[in-house]
C-alpha cells in the first residue's frame, strides 16, 4: 500500500512539474504576442498597414513563358532541372510563376494531360518515386536536339 501511495505522489509531482512548464511556456507566448501586437499598432500608426497589397506575394515572378506554347514551356522546365525528375505539380507551379497564360478553365488538368501525351509519344519519360509520378527528358533526346540545332545553324 505504501508503494502505491509513493507511486501516486511521484505521479502527482510529475503532473505538477508539467503544469508549471506549460504555464511558463504560456507566459512566454503571451509576452511574444504582446510584442507583436505592439509592433502592429506602431505600423498602423505610421500608415504602413494602409498600403495596398503590402503583404501579398505576386503569383507571377517573371514573363518567361508568356506567349510560349505549353509543350515548349514544359520541355524548357524539364531541361532546366538538368536531368532531375520533376513532378506535374512542380511543372504547373513553374508555369504559373513564370507567366504562362492559358484560356483554360482547368490549367492543372491540361498540364497533366499534356505530360501524359508527351510521355505516350516518347518525348518524355516518367518514373514513380515515393508514390509521385515524376517526368524527365532522356539525355539522348537532349543530345539529339542539340545536334539538330547545330546542324540547322550551319
């Protein structure tokens, strides 16, 4: 019986220590919140918060793919990753960030469809890694296209 009382006393002490640690953490967090709130008030007083779109990141970072056909843009994205495999989501993200314009109501679906068709036609390859399909261009395709470009320039 005395062992059980001792065990319960240790358990009680452990819980009291945990409560104290959580109360300390809560106090520190409240202090941080106060500092942030005061900083926001200072910014509002200075008129900084009144500027339109101050904290909004632009969705488009460049116009690299503006007016470029989807197939060409996808191939450029895959080439720019130097043999690394790229997921469809990353391709879509790159298109959007670099100003690709489409009249499509569902650009995501169009990208997936285009990747599927390019893979079926042998232009792209794909591998599933970690349950995610990733696309790449074979090195021999890149070399072949480089030779064709050089031959066409002469």
